[in-house]
C-alpha cells in the first residue's frame, strides 16, 4: 500500500473508490451512474442526500443554501464579486497566498479591491493578524487554508460586513461556525469528492442586494432556484462526494475527523521540530493541519530523502515549486498509520546520516 501525501486532486478513502467503481458498472438496475438521467428520482435522491449531509456535517443553520456547482474554486473567484460587489463598491481581501491573489485579481475585473494585508514579502510564511477591514466594504474575503504554503487561519476575522471564505483545502476537516460566514466555497477535490464539483454555502439574504444583471450560470440565485440542477450537474462527482460524506458521517462526523487531523498534524510537526535534519517553513501559530511544509537544514539531502521515502512507499511529499522542500498533505482520508510511516522514515534517515 502506498502512503499518499499528494495535495490532490481527490484523495479519498479506498472504500469510497471501490463503491464509486461499482456504481460506474451498476448504480441502479444494471445502469451506470454515468448514464442515468440527472432528472430521475434516483439521482434527485442523491442530490437531496448530499445536500442533507453537507448541512448536517457542518451544522449549517437555516437560511443558507448548499449548492453543487462546476468551474472549480477558480470560477468562484469571479462569481463572488459578480454577485456581491455592486458598481462603485469596494471589496476587502486578505492576501495569504497564490489562491488569495488569484481571487482578488478576478474581483478587480468587477469592482474595486482593497487588500487589507499581505504576507507576500515573506513568501506567505505567516498569516497577517494586524489589519483593519473598512466598515463600508461590500464584503471581506479570505482563504482559510493556504494549500501551497501550509498556513491555516483557524479564527474567523471579526467584522460586521459579510464574510466570504475560500475553504477549498480545509472544508470538512474541522468544525466551523457557518453562521459567521455569508458565503463559503470550495473546490470539492480535497476533502469532499472528485474534481469537477464545487460546493458553495450561501446565506440567502446576502444575495439580490446589487443591481448588476448576472448571466444565469454565474448567478447563485439560478442555482438555488433550481436545486443545483439549472443545467446538467457533474453527476458522478456529486455521487462520489455523497459516498465520501456518508463515510465521514460513519466516522463520527467532522468533530471526530478533526480530532484525528489534530493528532496527525501534531505528530508530524513534533518530528519536524525534533529531527535535526528538518525544519518547518511557517510561523508556528499559523501551521496548517492539512498541508505541512518543511525543508531540510542541508538542501543537498532533500533528493536523497525523497528517494528514501519513496522506497518506503511514501509518495506525493515533494514541495510545491514556490516553496521547495516537502509538503505532506494530510487530508481526511490519509490514515494516521501513513503519518507514522513518514515519521519512521524521517527518523531512520536521521540515524543513517549519523553513522
Ligand atoms: N483555492 C485553494 C485554497 C486551493 O487549494 C485551490 C486548488 O488547489 C484553488 C482555490 C483552486 O481550485 P480549482 O482548481 O478548483 O479552481
């Protein structure tokens, strides 16, 4: 068995992959999930259950809609300002990495953007804490987990204006208070399901406040009015997401998986801090539980360690090109035994070096 620390897309439990494979062959009465009409009662039941499970697992209060969309988180970068940023208004953004930068770049096509703070000069190794959000902003946008740099924002910044969050890489990994947000979106492919599906959780009352005419596919209201079936939905991705949400529920839900995710991250950070060969790249208080970035004190040892780890079945730990070193992505599906395998490899490599 491989220990897959890849950043995605779509790291899901083996049992979910098996059920998904079976549904491709026979979902209902000999028909594949890929060929049944999305207008059948069977598929409507899939969407209804997925909707119910997202609401249940995240404890979504009434007054919010869960949407199953396409276009990835990247389309949300544009859809958010199109729906929430009126002519002449300004939106505030916290710049904590490449994805946050891309989000605000798209918003600039629609209206004015105010960057409240940025850690770009420090290659995004920390999350800025000292900033003010102007009270007349249309909304405040931030990225809760910075997949590339390995930082995570656990507290929702305090403000009275609508809060929008890109949760692509930490949604369903820890308990959140949805009532603090007006719009949450996430490309599904880390902790929810396969690429091709995007989840949005929208507070209904935040919509309809601006005058812009919005093309139907880009208008949250069209998707709300049509129960996420305005057009042909990504049928397979939604079904696999449902299987994964069922798996998460069977594990005890988000609070239980959060406990596991904490244990996994604490164990690996402990080893990074103890091991004389390795060091973390981010501010300790901002360390992500999902993407753990680290380098070696001696960069010349990085290639040999990568090869050594591969020999132990550990794959996907090469760091993103903008950070270098290593990135261990530890999404919900990664078992703690894989984390122990990586820790063992780091320890035995250290012993080998000492000889
Ligand atoms: N936001 C974050 C935090 C991400 O990690 C990613 C992709 O990894 C994206 C946005 C872009 O998502 P997509 O590829 O679904 O557009």
